[in-house]
C-alpha cells in the first residue's frame, strides 16, 4: 500500500517526532517525582544517554516508544507495510543500539529498567513497578568509589 502523503509531507511529519521529553517520558518522570525520587535526565557520559538517571541508586530508566524500539508482541510495534526495507533497517538498528547500550551500562554496574509506551497507561501499576525496581537494592553510599581508592593509596605511603 503506497504512502498517503507525499515525500515532502512525510518528511515534515517525521521531522516533528521528538527524541526527548516525549509524553511517555514525562508521565514516568512525574510518577517518580510523586514517589519522592530525584533524578537526572539524559546524561551524556553514560552509554545510550538514558532518559532518566538515578545516581543515588546507580539505576537508569529507559522510556521506549513501542514502534521505534520494536517492542516484542506489542500491537503498537507493527511495522509499516510500505518501504519495509527502510523501516526494518531503522527499527532493527534501534534495537541493536539499545542492546549495546544496555550491555555497556551493565558492565559499568548500572541497574536498568525499560518502560514501554504501552505500560504507562495504568498509573498504579507504573508506580508499583518503579518502586519495586528502585527498592530492590539498597542505595549506594554517597562517597564516590574512587575516593576510597585514593584513601587506600595514601595510607600505603
């Protein structure tokens, strides 16, 4: 089935798709704030620039759109019937990039949670999921790890 829009109109529509501060991301951020958690946004020094970073808990949260990140089994993740080669390549590369960022974060010791766009409809379930994720592990000490290493090194001299 051909696209209903001209190439120029489709380009204009797609250029307006936001990569940050999306509605699903704002919903998750409001819920975290309501629960009393404080966080940072889109830290560029972390692999994948996670949407939400909670340094105190050494935890990150990705808020993914079902379509753009290929949510398995979700009706919102249906790929378009036109220009299939482009969309397959685009979404598959997003999925591969997400997996690479998650592996790098795990190697650095960061806990991760992915919230899908379709999972934010129920505020109570979202609050429960966030609370379980963040309370699963005791918060890290406020002292940076390298501070202890420096203290150990100076004690040896």
